[in-house]
C-alpha cells in the first residue's frame, strides 16, 4: 500500500518491485504504478516472498533506475 501522501514527479514507465542490499531484482516487478499521487493498494503475487528482500522500490523500467524506495520493516 502506498499512503495518501505518496507522490512521484513522473517517469516514463514506473513499475513496482523489491530489492535486497541495494540491488533491484527485476524478477520481482509485479505491476505498473496506478497513479503518480495518493493512496494506492496493490496485491502482491504469491510467487514473491518479501522476506527475501529489504526494500520496496518504484522502478523505471525504461531507464533501469530507482525512482524511490522504502525500507521494509
């Protein structure tokens, strides 16, 4: 879930996924970002075990860069 204060300035292809120790795992990309602003809820596929990762990432597929991240607690 992204909170009501979530905001992204923009990017050509924002996707959601996970990383471990600073390295994004492309196999965890599970959906496109629904909106650049506000609360959003996503269902995580059963094939992704978040216990294996330490960070949630908004990832730009087109340019292969992180647009933002949040530590998993």
